[in-house]
């Protein structure tokens, strides 16, 4: 999606877009707290600059931020994201359980997070798995015989 | 799994950065492979073996633990 942008600029560009979107949301909201949008823009600018600097470092984090990760660094990134998702699911479950226990009416955001992360997990299984749970072993089809069966 | 990456690299007088550049991976990945903390993918294992003119089974020994 962002392949037309230079690798080192991709993450900073995504961060800048997200930060600006957040700032616009505060501006549109209006009211006495409109100045939070200015803080959001400043914080985004600082974050974008630090991401750009980090993207040039000769470290695993630098390679991931700079979108030039090799196979091991991609695995490190994937594991970290999986761990973050696991934490999100556990936190959402704890929040949902606590909200139900004290009859709070703020249970639904936790349920949404739990449902979305759970759906993402199932989508991952169906996308990246073999997708053929009932397929037979070649040896049982009669087309080929395993050397062990001879 | 024990491997001969460090041995071959030092024999040829290469730095970890040189080997990383030749293989198209990061220096950190070469360090991880040499120490046995990371098992490379099959394509990368073949690339390493070919680079040193060895076969994959000569380069990587599954019967020995790393560091032994």
C-alpha cells in the first residue's frame, strides 16, 4: 500500500497521517479542548522525526522501522506483533469480565476488541494455513505408493 | 544446530558486515546465525552454502548442538 514511498519514509508517513487524522478529529469536535489538536500535531512531528532517525540505525528496530528488514527481522517483528495482540486480547478479556462483574456499562468496547482480535486470529488461520483439513495423504489415494509400503 | 558459517567466514577473511552484504541480510542476522540463535530459511541456507562453495549439509549439521 505504501510501496511508492521510499522505505525509510514509509513508517513516518503512516504515523504522520494517523497523527494528523487524530488532530483533525479534535478540531472537528470543537469545544474548549480544541487546542489538544495542536498538541497532537506537535507530538506527531516529534514522533515522525524520531522514527526517521531510528530508521537509519543499524539495529533490528531500525531495520523494522526503516522497512528494510530481512527474514529474521521480519520474524522478530511478527512475533512482537503477535505478543502485542495476545496482550490486547488478555486485557480486553479482563476488562470485559470486570465490567460485567461490577455491572459497568462500558463493557462493549472490550467486547469489540476481543471480537476483532479473535476474528483476526481465525482469519490468519484460514489465510495462512493449508485450508484443506480433510485432504487425504497421497499414499491413501492409490496414485503413488510410498517406498515404505513396498 | 551447529554450523560452519563463522569458520568459513574467518577463513576467507570476511567481516560479518561483508558476508551480510553479500547475502543481502543484516549484520545482526549473520551474528544470530553464527551463534546458532537463528536457523536460516531454506533459501538463505542454500545462499550461504553456495557462497562458500559447500553443500547445505556440509554447512549445517543438524546432529550437533550450536556451540559444541
